[in-house]
């Protein structure tokens, strides 16, 4: 049996953090469940950059947000350790390899996608991806579901989604209400890090441990909140102004901004909205092309929501935003990806200090714990 360490690891430099997030960007297969499990294994169990209690607290918040929860978790952890620079580095490196790879594959697909062996490849990769996702979901579930009440919420959520077809935002709302009620009736079951399941294992002290106070950059002030909101608004307006004279790219910017803000439940909740807009409303691509993009998104590293890169690339080519199809595709892919992920940085860099400030308060922690169980 391995001996549990008694001292925390040495502080991590921004350079070491950069190397880890770049590596993760290339190996993060399995969708959000696989990526969350992978980060837990590496950052909590092996490297001990962050304690399990703090990791799950961050995950609870990210599960509540619209957008890709694994990407937001990476941004949160790196922001907590290294400030705004760290958060931006982690977020960009998390999806950059996938952006480059999917852009390349989209170009090859348009050139060779009708060949029989290429079509057969799409069918062959799907069973392996499903197996990876199921294993990862079990692994992270064994840590988040710490007692019988949380297992009960998870079971109810499963029945609601797969038996009754209830939309995920309603599942999130119901789970939050159950968590709030549970926090009143059985507080020891719903406090962040409570319970006696697999999450109670000890991995030794972490750099950001259970009782480590938030660093200065993670402390909430109204002044910080105001200037961060203003900065994000200026970035968004500047990006929209840059593509104002190109109607197809401008529509992409508007559409993917709405998708990022209005769809709760991660990539799987975004996909129907993107399908409706990309295939039916704007006709950036066809239904079969969308399904092929989803298959590639599941089989390549990075967030599953990176299918928006595929949609943007094919849309840029279909609408001829530039005469050169490669530049047209890259422009569409860049616009779709930028406007999809910008809100994720907003949610973490602006909302993170509030989450840290309420970490020890059960009235906030209990609903988030219930949502993570669902």
C-alpha cells in the first residue's frame, strides 16, 4: 500500500502549468465526463495541485453554467492557481489542438469525404468512444455521489432524461431545489466534500488544500466585477465590429453567442440548437455532414462542443465568405469557436471570486452538490 504524503508539493510555475494544459489538449478524449475524470486523476490524485474538496466545489459551479463544463473547470483551476493569465492559458490550450485538428479534418472531408473507406471509418470509431465515455462517467460519479441521497438524485435525473425526456435545464433546476431542501434537512449529506464514498480518500496535502484561503486575485470586489464585465463587453463588441461587413460571419457570431449563453447542459444540450441553426436556419451544412462532424468530435481530443469548429468551417466554405475555400473555412471555424468559448471565460473569470467567497456557506454549496449529482 502506498504511503500517503504528509507535505504539499512545491508551488507550480506558470510554465509547468502551460505544459500540462497543452498536453491535456492533445490527450483529452472521451467528452466532458472523460476530461473531468482525467483532470481529477492527474491534478487531485497524482500532482496534488488542488484538493478533492476544492476540485468538486469548482466542478459544482461549472456544471451549473451554460457551455462546456470540462473547459470551464480547466479555466477555473488554472485561474485559481495563476490568475487571469493562467485561466486564459488553460482555456485556450484545452481547445486549440482540437481546433487545428478539426479544421484540418474538415478540409480533408470536403475533398475526400465521399470515398467509401472514409465513410466506413466514421461508423467504426463510434463504439470505442461510447465505451470511453461510460467508463469516465462511472469514475467521476463514484467521487461526486458520496451518499445514498446523492445517488437517489442521480437516479431520478437519469429517469427524467431517458424515460420521460425532460430537458436538461429542468433537471438542473429540480436538482438544485432538491439540494437546497436537503441542505436544510440533512446538511451533513449535502455539504461540499461531505459523505463517506470514494471521494473521502486521502491523497495527501495539496497546493490548494481544503483550508487554503483564496489568493488575492480570487477575492471578490465590486470594482473587479465591474471592470471584468466591461472588458468582456468591449472584446465582444470589437470582435463583432471586425466582421460587421461580412454578413455570413456576422450571423455566425450572433448565433454562437446565443448558443453559448442559452444552452445549459454542456455540449449535448448545445447540439440540437446548433443542428437547428446550422442545418435548417442558415444552411451552413447538411444533416449528414453534421452527424459526421459529431462523430469526429467524439473521436478527437478536446471538448465535444468543438463540433462548432466543424460547423463553422463547412459554413464558411458553403457561403463562400472568401474566394479561397481554405481561408473561408478557417474564418468560419475561427468565428464559431471564438464566440462559443468567450462566455466560458466570462463565467469563470467574473464569477469565480463569488464562488470562492461562498465556498463555506451551505445555502450555496448544497444546491450545487445536488446539481453535480444529477
